[in-house]
């Protein structure tokens, strides 16, 4: 039997990457924009076009609000981890 590898906190904190987080936020922003495009493209399609427009619009706003929460919570944590990691590297350098 082989032992399963577990990821410790030290490994998680060392692999946090602000650039990857920014790419994820950018991708989600593009997806929200696509949802808005689909919402406005659905308006002229009767009889269900206006109903579909409202649904797509609600989904886009929900995704935008959730993205804002993710940016505040995880973005703040990732920025804090990056600062702490940079400070520890800086303090380990010789003067």
C-alpha cells in the first residue's frame, strides 16, 4: 500500500499565486460580459425573449456580486499571504 500525500499549510501558503487569482477574476469577468451579451441578444426573440433577458440579467448580477465577494475575501487573503511571504524572504536575506 502506498501512502497518500497530504498537502500541509506550508505548501498551500507557498503555492498561492496572485497572478493566477487575477487570471481567474479576468476570466469570470469575461463570462459575466458574455452573459450580458446573451441577455441583450435575447430581447427581440419573442415570445420568451424578454423573460430570458430578465433571467440572464439576474444571473449576470448574481455572478458579479459573488465575484465581488470572492475578490474581497480571497483576494485580500492572497494579497496578505503574498506580503507576508515577501517579508519573510526579505528578512532572510543578509544585510
